[in-house]
C-alpha cells in the first residue's frame, strides 16, 4: 500500500483502482478532484492577462510583473480584497498567492477566462484576435 498516490481515472484503470481501494483500512481519506484546466485554457489565460496588464499600465497603473497581474485578476474575480485596486476604482484587492490559476479546474478556468474578457472590455481593452 502506498502512503500517497495520485492517479487520473480512465476506463482502463477504474476497475483496478476500485479493487485496490478495498485493501485500505477504515479511516483513510479518499479525495477525488475534477480535472485541472486544459492546456488550451492555460494558453488563453496568459495572453489575455498580459493584454489587460498592458492596457492598465499604459493608463496609469503601476508596473508589476505578469505573475502579480494574474494573482490580482484572480483575486478580483474571486472577490478577495487587500492591495489598492489599480483600475482607478478606489477599491482594494487581496492577492492570495496560495492558489493561482494552475489550481483552476476546467469549469473554473472557463468562467475566469469569460470574466477576464468581460472585465477587460469594460475598462477599454481591445483584445487581439
């Protein structure tokens, strides 16, 4: 019995895994997570964040690393609050560095991408094709 293991469920290993679970004693914790974001979603998040970053910095927001902007936008999307919001609204945003975009599952990543486009459009970003 392994102390910890991580396996992606497939039609080929499902029966094997169910049988393997019978060997674990009571009290063990089984955690099943949805799939993480896709490579296509990942490939879309980064350029959209950069376009929002470029627009906001060109319009007076302080220059920050791209990773800061990802955390800022994810925090704004999730409604978290602590640093002054660089969008000029006078609000504040907490940047939670314990969870980033790599922790988003497919549905969350889709919602975040839609939110990024909506937010960017609302502030005047003209997105590239």
